[in-house]
């Protein structure tokens, strides 16, 4: 009996995830011609074209779409079987790049401490932080990231999660701003200045606006930026008020003044999320514990 070449499984997984020969070649460290030959072998083995031309791009066939998640899971299980057992796991010898998707505020607040802790325990580990342009579980399901960190969104019932800490928003202005000189800031004071808000989807309305509406007030949005670092930079060099998570201000940036909001708003829960396929992976368990320890130790200093 002719056994299938199981090396093709890994190539199939990457091809279906990337949806392109060039992208798969980059991930596997192959030339485009070698990847094209691998695709030809996969087509002959499965009896399906898998990837077909659609204008300038390649798209998956219906069969390829149907098997994409199954392929992802089987490839992961195959890799797990060939890794050392958890009894033999030694983090100091771990060589791996972990992909962590989070917003810039989390990286600024906790990135340096996480990198330092990882380097001490596992010198050959690399933490690769990625932005999160959308809030869904696709990247976790497809194995494009190892961890998602943030506020739980539409992630699906199978996604595992663990609370890292509770957070709240604070107001931030430049040193010397009229609000920084007040002993007590009222809601009226808060809305008397323009505001810079952070939104990746151009959504400028949030919980603070609900709280203001309850007392008949509304803030003026003067600027919308994609990240908290940009909001702080604008607040530092203008008269605008920024709304920033308290965790982002563990070490208060120079030249800025942070204050508690004069309104009651609900806390936000920051969690780490992962796909069930990573649940028992000893390296992934180590990563999750490292993230949890760093976040809780840092928040205690607040």
C-alpha cells in the first residue's frame, strides 16, 4: 500500500491558511517554484485544485474551504505528537516564536516586563507582538496567533480565556493644562475642553459618553487616532483631553497629568484568549503563566 507523504500535510495547512503560493513559500522558507511543485503534488494527491486563480489573486476551492479547519487541527496535533512530552519539557531549552495579538497600550504597559521575564527563563524564545485590526477569533482558529489579549469580543464558545486584570479609563492632559491645576475636576470641567479619542473603527462613542448623557452633558471630539500612544502625544502637545486605560499609565509619562474621571464608568476586563488546541501544550501553558504573572505583578504596583 502506498502511504501518503505526510510532509504534504504541513504544506497543505500553510497553503490553506495563506491562500497564496508566495505567502506559503515565505512561511515555509521555500522558493516560489518549490512551493508550486508542492501544490501540484497536493492537487494530484487530493484530486482537487485547492487554489485557483481569481483575477490577480488565488482563492480556495469549496473543497479547500471545507477542509481548512480540519487540516489546521490535524497539523497541530501532528506537531504536538512529535514534540517532547510535558515530562521532558525544559523551558530553558525552548526555541520558539510566540505570536501575541494585542493593542499598543498593552505592549507599552507590559511588553518590556514580559520580554525580560521570557529572556530570563527561555533565552531562545521570541515574543512577537501583532496589532489587532479586528476583534474576532479568526486568527486564533487559523493558528496565525498563539494568544489574543484584550477585552472579550465575538470570540466564539470554544475559545479559552483567563482574566488578567481589571482596568478603568482615566483622563490625561499636559502638565500646566487648566484641568491639571484644579483640586477637583467636575463633569462640566471635563467637557469644557476638546477631546482626542482612540478608535480603530472610527467609533467615537463609548461608556464615558453614556455617563455624560445621564447628566445632560456631551464632550466635543476634536480628533480620532488609532492608538493610545498617539493620543498621549497629542494631549501632551495641545489642550485636548485624552481617555487612556489606567494600565497604560503605570509609569506616568513625563509632561502629562492623569486624573480620575468625574463620572462613574464600568470597569473593563482584560483577558488572554487561546484556542483549545493549545490547551495542553507545555510551552503554551508556560507562556500563559508568564503573561498572567507579569500583568498581576505590574498592576499591584499601580
